[in-house]
C-alpha cells in the first residue's frame, strides 16, 4: 500500500511525494502514476500545505448508488451520472463556501476513484486495470437547487463543492473500502464499497465507454445513507480506508 500527496512548500513551490508513517513526505517526480522516482529530498508534512492529490481533466459522479441512499426511490436504470466543473475543486483544509441563496447544503462523503492511464472504450478488465488508486471525496450538494433546477450545475458544481483528497492510496481492493463522514466529530454517514449498486470497475467501464478518461481523472462513486445540513462554522471530515488523514474542511 502506497500513499501519494501533492503539496505546496513554504516558498510556494509545488511538489509530490510519498506520505511516510513518520509524518514526512519523500519527494517524487511527477507524474507519479507513470513511474515512482524518488528525488532523494524529504519534507515534513506539518511544514507544507496539502493540495488536491491530482489534477483531473474530468470529474464524474454517480448518484443514488447505495440502496441506503435511495430513500424509497427506484434504482436508476441506467445509472445516474453527472459532471462537476473543474472550478468546483477544493482540497484538504480549504473552506467550503455556502452560497448566500442556496438554502440547505449537505455533505456527501464518497470513495473516489483515481484513473491512472488513458482509457477509451475499454473492456471491463481494462477498466479495472486503469484504476490507479482511491481518495476521499465530498460531493457537497445544495438540496433546494438540486430539487428545483432542471440540471445540477449549481447544486453540485458551485465553487468548493468538489472536495477531494488529501492523498491517493494504492494497492487496495476495490470491494474492501469503507467511507465515513463526520460533522463536528460526530459520525453521520458510513458505507462500504461492497454495498455499491454499480461496482467500481463497472462504473469506470460505463464512463470510459463514452467519455475518454486520462490519468488523474476522478470518479465519485456515490454516497451512503442519509445526509444532514451543514452550517457555517462546521467542520466536515471524510474518512476512507487506507488514507492516513481524514479529508477535513471548515464551512463558511
């Protein structure tokens, strides 16, 4: 199991590295999904700002992919996919900004797939093989806009509503992951990848059958259970199996 991060150091320089157990980061060259090449440098985690761990060209999400989240609704057929704009990206430690007129805004903790290679019209086996690793995501959602708008462009795509990180973990089985959401240190969601209606390889396969994916692209796989509204001043955290740190954000 290996854990990758991207960071900004005190001088503003951006780098990437392996997160070590002692709280240090062993610096590697990018792109690390092609080859893990150590530079010989090391930085201390507490001395840098963690950034979103990859730079996607596509952010794709799956809706209603846990039975526990359906709330009496039928299973979508075909599965419900949607995009988040790149401008929605926020990382570990960034603030989630509640739009003034959005009404109720909920966190949605999710397991996020990170793609590691070019993928276009793959077989299911090729789709699974293209998975580089996993990270934590928060598909922040404005419920009134989601229910009232014809599209989810602002309900799911507002600035800071596409939160993911703080690291990418590799070497884990896609069907043995768990995700938990905490608001102010209270657990509000808990699910497992084994409970997904559409499995992780099938999600990647369905997406890449029509949308070309590239290394660094990410797919949010769905959120479990019910959600509760966020308020300014809250701290929301997402925990995913294998990640040393919880994805943590304050709400403003």
